[in-house]
C-alpha cells in the first residue's frame, strides 16, 4: 500500500467530523432499533480501531522496508 494511502486513511481519524465522532443512533438518521445501539457502536469502534492499528503497522513496515532498500537505518 503506498504511503499516501495510509496517510489518507489516517486522516479519517483526526479532527472534528472524523471517524472517531461517528455514532450510530436513530437521532442521527440511522435505521436502528434502540436495543442495538450500544452493541453496534461498540462494534464500529472496535473495527475502526483495528483498521487504524493495521494502517499504523503498514506505515511502520513501509518505513522499515524503504530504510532497508536505501541502507538508511534512521526511521524517524
């Protein structure tokens, strides 16, 4: 995955109106039963967290791979 794609994905997690602000709820126009709201939001947050972790891991592996190809051991 190109670095730009990882950076674009990570941008969804910062600032106002980001993925972190997503709340599935009837008041927000989502067709959901009241007894499902908590479970659905927990699942959305869990999946979002897993996506973010994988994007971070991809970013780190990309930096390490690039360093190995160029012989540069500096990764920051």
